[in-house]
C-alpha cells in the first residue's frame, strides 16, 4: 500500500507538498522525502513527534540515537510508517533544523494501492515557495503564566533563612577579599 501525505509548513502563507511513500518505508525515508520536497540539503538534525488530533505534541522520534547507551533510544529508522500512522492515527509533527525550527504538520490523507512503474517516495504536488527564514516560535508552558515557580515552590521565605543566624558550625575560609 501507498501512504499519501500532505506536509504543511507551519507558516503564514500556504506552503505544502503532497508526498506518496510506501507504507513499509520508515520515518527516516519520510524525513528524506520531506527535506528533498522542500529543497533542504539534509545536513541538519530532525525529529518527528507523535501528536493527538489537535496537533498537541507528544513523544519525540529522533533521527539519531541521543541516549547515553547506544541503542537505548529508538530512531526514525526503527519505525515503519504503518507502525505509527494508520486510518485512525493520521497526524505527526516534523521539525527540521533545531536552530531554525522549520516545523511541518504531516497528515496522512489517503492509503491507496501501489501503482506499477512508479518510484516511491514521490512528490505528487507542490504549492508555495519556501521563505528564506522559518517563522519565529515562542515556546511557553501553559501553566507557567500564573506561577513562575511551578511545582518547585519550596514554601521558604526570607524568615526561614534566619535558621542560619548564629550558627558557628560553618568554617570561615577567609575568602572575603575575593568578593570586594
């Protein structure tokens, strides 16, 4: 079977590519098809992110194993497309170049029979020209607006620091001259 994706650049203008790729190909193959379809050279790091139906980012699937122990983290090459995406799970997020943060919304639009004589992956349709720079993103946690300390509030205030006054158990190393 062939998976047909619409890959949309997260930008103000409509910029997208339609890509056909075999269901047994991996996320790494889709990564290669996306950066080729959008004209990137493929020299930057990228990741896919699973997401829910409203594009809320979930688990990262990196291009390279970045774990402390080799083989600890599954990468794009470990995931056939059919193991991640199907008729019920049609969306995934793709980020290329973690400095520029080119972000793409990737949606499985159709699953069709393979056509004889067609080489996959294939760019089926191209709309819009890539801007010279990615749009700037603001990454903010939803619950941090009201409580800057989040879950790390320790309930200590200035009065609690009085517990150290008069405590001579600390040795004075005489480094005061370094702080003037």
